[in-house]
């Protein structure tokens, strides 16, 4: 069974993400410090709220360095909401410097008819990715946020998996190899959300198998169940 | 495009779903977790549990219900009733709820809204406003009632299921709790609750025009057309109903189909016909 470490740093509701990951057949361990990552096949960083207090808590728990190293290593990683935003270089919300694994910043969702952006909205595919296998282009996912990431530099377009419109278009999912981040909450997005998490767990499982078989490169998309 | 949410509300007492007319004559309608799961399958965009007894001794029962539901329902879950303090709200969120709805406790202690929003974020704080039309002119609540208010109508906030008037003007109260950090308002026309007379769209519109946060329409839904009116005329961002869903008078899919036909953006998931 795929073992998923969910980072617990006091930034929001872990119950729903833990239960959703269990519902798709993974074993969940809450990671409160560096040792909590030991033995994990995949890492999930959830979170709601502002970047500065979240970074402060990660540092206090000795987790900022290990999370950055994990995300940079190419091992399976999923950032959700604030967990996606922390992957970038900094946040305009409070000026915090964040993990800097991906190029770009978190910026306010200007021009939105209402903020926070709360509710179900469409996730429009910009390129195919095994994380979104079996999910219709334009499927609805549940959002709760006022800021969104803006990937920057030459790799920005390749990083963008999906976009969503709320006043303006913003990046709602990114991916690079086995590193993914989503602005929406798959754990609160019904069947499609569970499908995304099942895909993530299956991809992490592939990774574990291929690592066991003498470092054979990962074999692309394995669909969860069609 | 952001969807208008359709939300079934489950009134919970003693660990069971109940429904009565105007909060009395309660009838047992089933197990909360089971009903919530059925609704999620039928396309519910969110589930609301209201602990209508809200007695201190019932808190543990309600937490157990939330916990049980959160294991099998993967859409947002809002819980109202019985939360009076920040630690009580924390317990409900830890049990698996995404939002907590404050009603009587906010009227008694308006600063509670601010404290909860500061601790958990505005997105987790809903204020439920039960309102009743004022006959014979608007409430002045400390300043002269203006002519506009007299023309558009005026509503008073009531608590304890409508049994106790508060003297608060519903629109002014809505503005006040939003300023304090409420991320959403659940506006119930208490006289229409359970009557199937349709939503009070004038009340909804009066509040929706004054606050930037989503207004959830509640109280009186009977036909799919009522849901359309709540959005079109009332300006609601979400529509909530209880008995018509519990008694299978209309399915969530029916309601969504009617809304979609009227040009309202709704989420049409698996098993929901467009």
C-alpha cells in the first residue's frame, strides 16, 4: 500500500485530506517533523491561509528544508491550495519568501467579481497529464482562495496543467514530472477529486515499484481504473 | 465560471435528521451520514448540518455525526448550532467540517465572529441570519429609518428558531457581521421555513446588494422555479433546502436541471443530466 505523508503544520483542516487519501486506498501518516517523512512514498502539503505564518510554522517544525528537498528531488509530491502556493518563490499576500522550488510568485486574484473565490469552478486543461487521467476537461472542482500562483520564466507554460476563470484566468494546476500542485481542494471535490487523488497515489505507487526495480525510469501514466 | 451551489440542509437532533414546520412538529427523516452521502451522490455541492437542539449535552453526539459523515462524504460540510466559543469551533472543524455557522451565539456576542475569523479564516465562518418581516415600518436600530428602507421592506433578526426577537435590523446585522469577518451568510426567512411558500427574494436581494460575500438562500423552497428566483431576483450565490429533498419531492438533479435551463451556471456532475 502506498504510504502518503501529509504535512501537519497547523494550517487548516487535515481531516478531510487524510480521509480522502484513505478512501482511495493509501496509508496516511501525519508528518509533524522531519522524521515524519521517513518511509513515505509520497508527500502531500495541504493548507489554507497566508504564506508567512505557514512558512514560520514549517521552519519551527524543521520541515521547510526537508519539504523543499523532497519537492526538488522528483519524488511524488502534491501541494494543495496554500501547499501549491508555497512551492513558488514568494507571495504578494504578505510578502513572504516561500520555498522557491518553482519559478514565479503568488499574486492576488485581481479583477474577480467576488473574493474570496469560494465554490465550484471549472478546471480547463492546458496539457495532458496522468494526474488528470479519467477526469473530463472542464470538470468542476471546489475552490477557497483569494490568491493564485503565476509561474514565471521560460518554463512557465510547460508548468501549467490547467487554468480556471474567475474574473480573469489563473493557473489552477501545475505539474513537472512527479511534482504537482493544485489550487482547488480535491478532497472536497466529489468523485473527480477522489479520482485525482487516486491517480496521484497510483503514480506514486508506480514510482515505488520502479525504484525497487533498479531505477528504471517511471513508466508514464497508469490510469486509475479507466 | 463559478457555479451557483445547491445545498441540502439536514436538521439534526439527537443524532438523527429531523424536519418540522417552523422548527416544531419534528419528524424523523433518517441517518445524517447516510442522507449526506446520498445527496453528495445526487450532486449536492455542499452539505449543511444544523444542530437544532444545540444543547450542551448534545455536542458530543453532533461531533460524532460530523466525524462519521466526513469519512464518506467528499464535498464541503458546514455545521451550525451549538457553537459558542473558538475552542468549540475548533472541535467541529477537527471532526471534519469545513465551515461553522454561527447564529444565536453571534447575536449574543458579536465579537465571536471576529475571533473565529481571525483564528480559522473568514472562509470557515458562516453567519446564519433568521429574519422575519417587520410589519408597520423599518427598525431604526439607533438611527432614523430611511424612506428607502420603508419602501423596500424591513426584517428583524430573530433567534431560537424564531421564538425570540432581537430588535436587530437584518440588513444592518448582515453588514456588521461581514465587517467582523463572516465569509458567507445563510439567510433564512423564518416565517417561510417549512411552508413551501417560496424564498423571500426581497430579503435576499436587500442583503446580497449590501455585502460582498456569498448569500445562501434558505426557507420556503418548494418548486425548482423557487431556486431560480432566489438567484435571479434574490441575488443568492447558493440555494439551500431541506424537506423537498428529504421527502424526494424534487431531486437535486431536477433542481439543477431547472436552474441550468434558466441559464444559471450549475455543476452538472456524473449522473446529473444537463
